[in-house]
């Protein structure tokens, strides 16, 4: 079984404890208190971290050393048999994402698109932006990044399934895979690395691909002149260096990314997993603060990266007067493939 | 036989009578496991008077008469076990009256659930009836005649409890009004404050008369419907969870279900809670009450709410199409269930029995229970889908259903819409004086034994 590459000494000597001090859900009196809790976590002792972590992934970004505090919390929880969400919900997710041979593989070339196990991604991977690649797609549990199970502290499921996913992609002869799901890219580049799981193909972050294609299609772009707020997903915390791409893409298509309280490191997740873990009060509070912040910042559109966030927040965003849209759709609007509105 | 056909044609016209084998074929069977029995004639009357004349004719020739709605009871209740005339009521499908302020509707005996729903949606969008999760072509009269349930059963009881009056053609041919319409023009009460004679026709499965008109209660149709699904893997907790939920006294419908496919549902028990409101605030408040009520189970990690956003549009469909989809999972169009009415505290034992039967008989199962009257009882369905072309599978399903009925009777439950075999099992277990009364009433109403013979008979 794969083991987490975690440098305990690094955490033991880190007095800044950014991973915990910046946490949006756990509050510590001072660095010393946070450090003590971290030491308990490292030593496998009981700590409030195990009870209070909401699995937002943010500490992966806050740690300046890339030492994977979030994965460590998940490991410790599982070792102690601690459930984050209720047991049947955890079970449901494990069952729902099991590989059952019901996958879909298109006319796959050396460069392919991964739709993960998310049907709503399929319709996005169409049109000129994905010209020549629309049929080179893979979809299904066999190709799904298992990072979602970290929310449920089931690292054993991640470690069991991720090598199989990698193997399934390799078997197709794929050399480069464009990950249309943010979390897939995070899984291949962060989780796999943290566990020493070899990824013998090149994962391509879809926003890198988008930007490249927008440059190719520069002549077709008509600036949209819109104001938008961005909903940063939890998985983006695994790949913080990619966050800049949102602004670059929006700039390219004439969309103003409004400045707001909950952006960058302060971003709020969609809240749905937190609803399972801690109930509606915290989840509703997060969603209300997040969407109100978008409105107050003057956004007309709520731009999504993750389709799960989009499913959860779209209706609520509409009720606030925001127009929900995936960033791919915005790009398609800019080149005239989709109507604005 | 030719003479009877001519007489039938003289009553309803040639286009409403058939003795053609290709048409009789359809009236000989239903989607359940019982063997087909061909009728001699199918007749489709348009008026109560035509029904009356057909009944008089049947008495004259002592020929069996089987009233039929859409034939979707699944338990062979309108399979003409002894041949005779099938009375297809579907042409009597008019909506006769809606009393808006009194919140009731009067419909003809062949009016379908779908026709009434569409009519109310178009003309009285603030009113609704208790729609069952059956295909929309099923009829209102048949549903109440077999004590059917619907979306409002959790709040207001069996759909038969919602009847506000009946017009019945008795087995001897008299046209009889039941309840308030027997005294005046209003259809607001099936019984009270009179002796409740509706009990002579509801639950008798067409053996005591033919319902030609039904008065039915309507209820407020709130602007917004919403749904939550609470999931647990401990069936022993379900009676307590349901007790807690029904204490809220504000939920529209509650069903409890489990099934092995798709895989995401395996090993868990799901409690679907529907609730309604006229404003977002009302719905949000109710949602929070539901969550607060079950918070204890979330804290112990024994249960939690699943994210219903991706499937919400399907869940709030009325009726739900998913039911029909499950019904044909093995392909081949066979589906039947045993649905006893049971005390809620027995839920864990029934759930265990489903798993035992599925394993023993190697059949694909699903179970969906619906709460009745705020939690006084529940309909617990043990459903099996099968391929009609697979005789072995059909036999196993039949045996599994029989064992399920036996189990329900042993546990003090009441088999719902029992087939003729299950009716005999019920009568065998029934208190002898009760059975005597039941048989005496039946004999009194139908002295020639022409009405749906084979049902509610000991031998």
C-alpha cells in the first residue's frame, strides 16, 4: 500500500503553523496552541483537528512547504476510525464511484480529454475550443479521480483506486490528458506525488489548454464586457499555482473579475460537503456569505470551475440575481458559440 | 353467446363491444405473475344507465362481470378468473364538478388520475388530489376501491379515506348514491353523520358493485415542493426516525426505500421526505425543522442527508417515472409486489425479510414503504421485477410473494390489494365471525355471485 510522504520534522519545527492558523473553520488562540495540536496530530494522538476539520483542502495551499497537512489529517482520521460525514453517506460515495465496467471511451488519441465521472462535463467539451479532441474522451468511474474520498477520510479508497485510474488511462495509449475536472489535475499532480504513485502520462490543466486555444482563436474573440465573480473549488487548493489562470482567461475574453472578500486564499468552498459533515447551519452560512459577497462586489455572473460547485450553487446564485456559468461556457460565448445571457 | 353479444351491442353500440380474441388477449392478463384468463366479452359503457343495463343482463344470464379501470393493480384483480364480461370503464371519464371552496371533485368511474391532475393544473392550480405513484392512466375509482395510497396519504390517510360520496350500480342493478349526495346535491361526505355505507364498496375489489361516480377530497396545492433524503445503514433506527419526523406534523409525504441497484443505494435505507410551501421562507424553515429533528442521528454518524440537487427534478415528478423504470430492470415487462399495511415498529423485520427472500429465491428486489395517516401505519412493499419470458424467474417471484404474504399475516399485517390466493390466506386467518359477516354482506349484495367471482371467496 502506498504511504504518505510527509515530513514530520518539518511540521514539528514549524512555529508559524500556517496550515492551522489560516484555517477558516478552526480557531486557535495563538501559534503555540496550534503547534501543540499539530504535534498531537503528527503523533497520532487525539486532537480537536480530527473533529473540527471541514475538509476544505485549504491547508494544502496554506502550507508553504508542500508538506500535505490535509492528507495527514485524513490519514489520522481513518486510522482512528473517525467518520467525517455520517457513515451511510460515506458508504454511498464509495459505492457510487466504484468501477463497474460502465465507462465510455471515445476515439482516444495520444491527447485525450478526461470527463472524470461527471456527465455535465461532456457537453462542455464541444466546439472550436476542443476541435479535433471532442471525440477523444474518457468518462466513467474507471477514470475518476478518487480525491472526493478525502472528504470522508477514506484515504485507503484513494490509494486503492488512483493507481487503477492511472493504469486505465495508460492502457489507452494516452500520453497527455486534459483534465476537465479541476480535481483530476489536482489528484494526478498533488495526491499521486504525495503518495509516490507514478503518473506516466502528462496531465494538462484544462485552463492552460483553454488559454492556449483562446490565443489560437484570438481573431474570433469578441470581448464580453461582463463582470464576474469566481467560485474557487476546494480541489484548486491542491494546485494553487493554477489559480492565476482564471484572471488570465477572463482578461483575455473581456470579462472583469471582480475583487471580493472571499477570493484567493480566502475563497469559500461550495459548502455541500460541509453540509454533510456539520449540518446546514454552517453550510448555509458559507453559501450566504459567499454569494452575497459576489453580489456586493458587483458581479453579474458567477463563474464556476468545478461542476459539483455549479450543481450546488447555481440555483442559489440565480436567486441572488447572479447568472451561473462555467468558465468554458464563457470562453464559448466569447468566440460566438454560445449566446450571452 | 351470440345472443349476449347482440344484447350488449343494443345497450352500448357495436363500437363498444368486443369478443375478438386479439382484444380479449389484453383483458385476460395484467403485468403481474398470475395466469391469464380470457373474458368472453369486453364492454365499454359511457353512462351509468348503460352500466345498469349491463348488470341487469349479467344477472339474467348469470354471467360474471368484472369492472375494470386501467387494469394496473398488478395482482390480477381484474383478470376475469371465470370469464364473462369485462366492463372497461375508461370511457366514463368526465369531470362532473369541482367545488372549489368545499375542496372536492366529482368524477365519473373511469376517470384517470392523469386526466384529473391535468384538469386541476389547468383550471384550479391551487388544488390537488392525492396522486398515486402509478401510471397516470390508472383510474380514481379503482384506486379508492382497493384502498390505494398517494402523495397525500401520509397527511390525510388512504385515498379511500378521501372519498366524499359514491354513485354505485349494485350487483342487482339498482343505482345507489352513498353519503351526502343521497340527501342533496352536495358531495362533501361519504358517510358521517350517516351510517357509513361507503364501507360496503371500498376494499371489496369490485365484488359488491360498480362505482360509476366518485366524490373526492381536494387539498391545497402549494407553490413549491421540495425534498430531502435521509440515509441510514441501521434499519432498526427507522421506526424512531419516522416517529420523530411525523411529530413535525407538516410533511407532505414520507417513503422509506432500499434497493441494491444502482450500486450507490446498496446497503443503505433511504427516507424520502417531501414538503411544500408557498414561499421560499416557508420551505427553508420546514427544511431546517427536518434537519434539526434528525440531528441526533447525524451526530452519531448513523444517518445523514444525501445531496439531492442532481436528482431533485426527478424526485419531485408526480407521478415518478423512476418507479416504472425499476419495474422493467430485468426486461420482459413483469413486475409485482406484495404491499401489506403494517405497524411501523415492524419495519426492521420486514426489511430483513426482503433480503432473505431475495437471496432465497434469487430475485431482484426493491422495497418502498409509504407512511399512512401521520405515522399510524405504513404500506411496506416488497417488489420484484421479472422477465415474463423466463418461466423459472416467474415461478420464483410467485413463491417469494406468497412467502411475503404469509410473513405479513404472521406479523399481524394486512395484505394490500391481495390477489385471489392471498385473499384466501386472509380469510383463513380472519376471525370466524368477521369472516361470516363479510360473506353475508357479499351474498346480500350479490345474490347471484356475478361480481368479479373468484375474489373474496373462501373456496
